[in-house]
């Protein structure tokens, strides 16, 4: 299975949907390399960075699900590094 390394930047403007965001990240947990969340209390937003190593279609599906949540903005930056990851 061909994989790519990517970083997802997520801005959460409506923290009422935090549980839904966490559920999606949990579903794709096998692809997550690492994750960092920063609450920006002064602006009442949260900033989440997620590094993943996954097939292109999995990254797109994950980003799409997160992007459909109200108050969530997401951008994904892809590395040119690809590789093979054994299927579980």
C-alpha cells in the first residue's frame, strides 16, 4: 500500500464539536504519527496539527470528514516522500 506523509492543520472555531473531531481522529488513529493541540483562549479557538502517514485516499477522506464539521477549517500539506506500509 503506497503512503504519503502529510500534516493537517485544523482551526476549530466552534469547540462544541470537539468530541466529533476527536472521534474522527480516533477512527484514523492507525495512520497518525503525532498530534498537537493548542487552545487559544483569547480568540476562543483551538489549533490542532496532525502528522499522518497514510494512503492518499485515506488522507483525503479524513480531511473531508473534518472539513464538513461546522466551525472547522482544515488545510493539508503533503510531503513528496512516499513509501510502502504493510497492511494490518
